[in-house]
């Protein structure tokens, strides 16, 4: 998934990192090459990534996950603004606001939510839960989780669509929800050997703090006085997802991270819809 659909090359990152390692220096905490690497991992945007360089950086590029959220929110907002200008009905525009991120991400977060719902509640042991989560088939729990998540997102987006918090809701939800992925990657161990999450690795706390800094800045800028309310809701979402994953399977997987992103996004959109009332 990391490298199949991509078109901008990450320059000489491998050579630069090799020089750091030869000199015995610490690799840089942040490089701009991390942004296309994160976009290549979390979206289907046409960006070609130097896979060797991206995998060598691994979880060190996770600080850029919130920036991926900014890009997705901006594209969604552009289309929504165009549709508003064309006079499309609000119900149609709200539907497109759900469709566009799904297309941009290849439904990877929706897939994670469905797999978690099936596995975490469909199995009685850790091994059986992980086995169900790895199965490409979807069960009743997964279907219901997707239906409920779509209903909640649709209602929240529709609630803010014609208000002044529409753009802030999109960008803050997309940014902070992807930051929660980094938080879980940092503090929870891998639940299984292999898989996307294990191949990326675990970010350092410094990497996580950079990502959190990006998310906090975006939230302060766009949410203003509502920032504490939004961040507390996001933190509770991350804690709930982490606690369930820890109890059920002993850690996190790529599916858990995807589900966490979606749950956090829904919670934040509902917060903005409540503010807009």
C-alpha cells in the first residue's frame, strides 16, 4: 500500500541518512521528505515515494500524519465550496464530504474500523481476535460499525455545512484524528508480528510531540475558544480506543490505528456540530 500509487520522489533522503549514520550523528527529527512519505502511506494521492528512504525513516515520519489530514481536509473543502457555489442541495454536499476522503485514503480507515469491530467483539481470545481482524471478509459487527459511522459523520457534517465552523470542523477533525494515530503508535506495543503498523515501527516520544504540536497549533488557530473542549474530546477518544485495544489484543495494529482515526474524527465533528447549534 505504501508505494503502489505514488509520483513525487523523495530526493536524496537515503544518502543523507547514510551520511548521518556514518558520522555517528543523530538522524534529524524532522525532514520535509517525511511529508510525501506520510502522504504515500496514508493516501492514494499520486505521489511516488522513494520506498527505501521512506522505510528507513520509518516511524520517524509519523509527525507528518497531521499534515496529511490538512491536505485531505483542504481538498474536501475545495470540492464542497464548489458544490455550494453551484447550488447543490446540502444533503448531496454532505454526502460528497464523506465520499471524497474515502476516495483519497482508499477507505483504509473504514477498513480498520470494520476489522476491529468484527475482531474485537467477534473473538474470545487474543489470537482469535487477531485472526478475524486479518480476514478480508466482513461480518455483522463490521457492517454495523460502518453504517453507524457514516450516519454519525453525515449528520455532523450536515450540521456544520452552512455555518462558519464548516471549514474549521473539517481541518481540525482531519488533523487531530491523525495525530491520535501517532499517539497510539508511540504508547501501545504491536499486537502482532508483521502487518503495516509493525513494518512502519514505533515513533519516538519526540516525534509524537512534534505531531501533537502541529495538531494543537491547527486547533488553536481554527477552533479558538473551543480548543480545550475539542482537545479533551480527542484525548478521551484516544484513551478509549487504546484501552479497548490493550485489553482485547494487548496492543495496536494498523486496523486499530485506522479505527482510532475514524472514531476521533467523528467525535470532533460532533463537537463542532454541537458548537454550531
